C-alpha cells in the first residue's frame, strides 16, 4: 500500500469514528455480534468499531471464502498437524514462495485493488495486501477463528505504510508482514509498528492511541492530532 492509499484509509477511518453512535453500523444479530469477537486492541491502542463504507467492495472480495480452492488446500495440507505458531510460520513462507509480488497497476490495471484470495491464488501474484488476504484464508482453512484474524493497515516508522495480517493467538498479537520473515509478536517492535486500521471477517476498527473512549464521539483534539500525524507521514513519503 502506498502513502496515498494509506493516508486516505486513515482519514476515512477518522471520519467514520467521528460519526454519532446512531449512525454506526451495529451487528445485525446476536450471532453476528458473537462472530465479531473482541476488538483488536494492541500496542496501547483502543480499536474502535467503525463503518467502513469506503471499503465495502474491497472487503467483499477480501472476505470471499476460498476454502474450496484446490490451490489453497494444497498449500495448507502440510501444515494441518502443526501447532498454531508453526502453522503461521509455514503459511508465511508458503505464500511468499508461491505468490510473487506484483503491483495492482500491473496485475489488475487499478491503483488499489483488493483481490479475493481465490483470484490471487489463480494468478500466482499479488501485492502485500493481496498476499495478506491469502494468508488470512489459509489460516482460516487451518482452523483459526475468524475473530482472531485481521488485515491491518499500519505504519512502520522505518519502512512507511504497509498492510499485514495480524493474528490473535494465546492472548497475544502476531504480525505476518510481507518480508517473508518469521511472524513476530507486536510488542517486539512496539517502537516501529503503528496499527492504523484493522479489518476482520465481520468488522472494521480504527486504532486510537492512548485514550479512553467515553462516548461514540472521540475528543476533537485526538482526531486533529491523528489527522496531523497522517499528513506528516504522507509528506515524508513524497
């Protein structure tokens, strides 16, 4: 994800966060609420549920079930008997090896296209975001709960904007980034990794740092500071 897309995502999240509670998207049923699971609070942030209307088409593809894909089933088969952390490491390596990196503009003719996992597997190519989507569905096929898997838009203080798969396991959050390295616990890189927005199979959240949410409308100063940080980060990437 480049700086323009990342900046737009953050500002969209802040705008959604500022909406009154009456206009926020509520779970359609008790079953949906249960499936949503706990919010992905991490690294001192509060993950606040938001409407993600701007991402509706993209999320529809990202959430499309890929369990029937023969390519996916072949990919995950050797990992079925492994413990969770080893499953994550296996999928990290398998996706890096089998899905070569290519930009959305080259592969899809669009600036920012969220492909379904089945589409990316069929093409054998994708950018960081689309490879993260494949990892999400691979872990689902290996028994991970929907409520523990998140596509996280983040900022790396060294590398800039990035999209990763974040996995909740044993009360900790692990990042599967696009480097092909081992998954790491978020606290290992708390000075580098800053979550901005997260998307799950049934919800979306914006990560608000260091505040307590007392109502549906956060303090204006918090929004102003976050927006200023987004503008500053984007400017450094130009």
